[in-house]
């Protein structure tokens, strides 16, 4: 089963267009994915580190599979390399700002891979481990490039809590029972999607991150919009 999977179908842009169905899909890892769940998907983009991929390899079938990590194990503090609860976790606002400033080349490659895909062959799915942080930022950039308002982008980001909030609460209570109050709160914040996390990324991005920092041109974005909007 794929956790935290959703098609971006129907999200509305500022000029009144909507994302087509079966084009852009985000999710958590695919280690337990079934062939039925992957129906209609042509390309899978794995945003995880090499260690995460080795520990829980994707079940991709015969689809094109691309390992395009946002960062390596050495770059940024948390990537689910260790079991949560056995490490001190970073402030997630700092983590998101760090990804914006330090992972430009990775995001450029990821976004261009999505934008230049031939959608007549099927959808693109991208994911990290929980489908929250690296996946969330990638999704935010894709939606921004399509002309979606940041308030709508935030709404999609926070939908992760429909899946992750119960898990976060269970983990917090379990750690509290063991007397680990501080770590319990850290782990809880690691599993949830919090508005302050993505807002920190937006603040770091400014208004022209995709065109200026990632150097993705108007012609690429126009073709992408034509392919996935209606």
C-alpha cells in the first residue's frame, strides 16, 4: 500500500485553469506499492538518499525509475537514515530553508524531469519517505511553476496531516510513556506538516526562485503548463 498518495488533479491556478487528472502524483515511499496502485504511472522519481533506498527499495515494476535525491546523507540533518527517536532532530524551519539554499541543483534537475516528461505516456510520481518534506517542497515548486497561489499550495501541503497526524500522535504518546518528553515533541514535529515549515521555505525562495535561482526558462514552463492544465 502507498501512504500519503494523491493526484494533484483539480488544483486551480490563479488564472482559472486546473491540473488535469493522471498527470502529477505525489506520495510517500513505494516499498509496499502494488501494481494496481501504480496503474497509469509512467515515471517514478525517488527523492530519497541512497541509504533510504537501500533500506526500503521501491516496488516500481517495469516503469521508468529515477533516483534523484534532494540531498545526500552528509548535507542536511534528517533523512530517516536512523530510527526517529534515536537521534536529535533539526528545527524543520531551518531544514526547509537549508534545502532551498543548498539543494538548488537537485531541485532544478527534479523539476526539469517533471516538466519535460511526455504526459501522453502516463503520469509522473515523485516521493520521499513520508511524502512530506522533500516531496512537499518539490510539489510546492511544481505548483508554483503552474501559477498556483501559495495559499492553495499550503492547503495541499497540509493534507499530509490527514495521514501523518494519527501516526505522529501515536509516536509522541509512546515516547512520553518512556519519559522522553523532549524527544517525543521532536518526533511529533518530524511527522506532521506544519504551516511554519513551508512558510519558511517560501520566505527563503522569494518571488522568483524558479526562474532566477533554478534558472528554468519561460519556454519550458509554458510547455509544461500546456501539457498538464485545462
